[in-house]
């Protein structure tokens, strides 16, 4: 764990909690040690900052590689900031991005770390909860780690698309009881196991977030 991360984590989370005063429920469900997946709904760019601010242990999320490759002073500051928050770079336009994402996540989990993931794949633009993609279940089943469902509320107003600075608005982060799929799908075809586990994760997220179910996959906008 880097000195920069340790320094920022001692300063930034308490300051952020003092400003935004998020309502946090169920934090005791996040294990203090060991590999774990935090699977959350996704409403805002700020979600990947909000969750690490309230969780006492380091949570790694994937972030666009552009945040780590900028030039000049601004680029170096951006790289240091995202690395200090535990973010890991991924080139989303790479044809192997999905496979690479799983490899990076598996490395975090196998080393006993906490990995944050949005099963919807991309941010919801209408507030509904979209169908989960099965990568989250592939990770949980392959690494043999529990999944803690997370429900975010209000973060879409925290930093709306186009807003340069975050706003002070009420936000809520709810953590559900861990879902442990070890041994739950013995003898079940891998594809069916991934789908059923993913649906169980999304149902738990929906119960925490209170969102309307879209019933379809969420696609990244073109351009």
C-alpha cells in the first residue's frame, strides 16, 4: 500500500464525510480482510470515489486509462490522484478490455484485496437498474470470494454529467449481507451458474437501491 494512498486515506475520507455527511448503512457487512467483491449500482462518475470514502479498507476500481496517461503537471497530478484512490487503469476501447478487466480484478482478489465493480457495465442515465453482466459472477465463482451488494442513492445529483465540481446533496450508501456462492452451483453448467448468481446479486442491489428494474442490458453510448 503506497504512502500516498495511506496519507490521502487519513485525510480525504473524514473531510469528505464532514462535508457530504452521507448516510451509511450495513458497513459491518464488509469484511475487514480477505478477498471480496463490492458490487454496486452505478449512477455517477463519483460512485467510485464515494464507496472508497466510506469503506475503511482499500477498494480498487477500474478507471479509464486516459486518467493515467495525461501530459504535463495536470497529467501527473491526475495519475497520482487516481492511483492514490486505488484506481487501476483499463483501456476500454481495447478489444480485449473485458478479459483484461477480469484478469486485473482476479489479481486483486487473489491477493486478498477488495474489488469494486458495477455489474450493469456502465452508468444508468435514466435512474433505472439494468440487467447485470455475468463478469461479476465469473469473478466470484472463480476466486471463491463473497460478494457484498451495494445500493447507492442520490449520487446522480452529486456530480451530474457536465458538472465540473461536486455538489453538496444528500447521498446514501447501503451495504447488504455478503452473498457466498461457494458450493452453491456444484453440478450446474457454468453458464447457468453465472447467470443465476448474477441475477441474485442484482436482486440484492435492487433491494438496497430501490430502483426500478429496466429488464434489459445497459449499452455504452456511441461517440
